[in-house]
């Protein structure tokens, strides 16, 4: 999850930030869900400035403001894909948001 966040920050710095530009791959739905939850939890910790969030911010170089922007993008992307029905027929649409479960 830390590596995913570092890559997300790197894409943002290059001006290539898009949730479609970075993909995490897992082999079980459980692992997929856990990875997605960790990424979102880490971003929340950074955005809220908790002690853990401050450490994560230093490690990933993601500021609280940037973490908040990433969270907004993630949730907007999820809402958009749900409205467009991109995941119709999928049993696990929310896990497919950021990670590919194979």
C-alpha cells in the first residue's frame, strides 16, 4: 500500500495523475479488498493529520491536502463508474475501483 501511494504521488508530480494510470493486482478478492481499504485508510490518516498519518506523510511525501484531493478523486471516480455501469455484472464493483482481482 505504501508503494502504491508513492507511485500515486509520483504520477501526480508528473502531471499524469489518473486513477486509470495505476493498477494494483491481487490474486484473491479478500486481498484486493484489504489493499483498497489500506490505501484509503492511509490517505484518511494523512488527511486528518493523525500521528500515524504524519508518519505516512513523511514516508510517502503526500501532504494532508494532497491526500484529501486523492480521496475526493477516488470517491468521484467510484460514483462515476457506478453511474455509468462500468462494473455491471461484477460481484465486487468496489474492489475493482483501484485494484484488479484475478
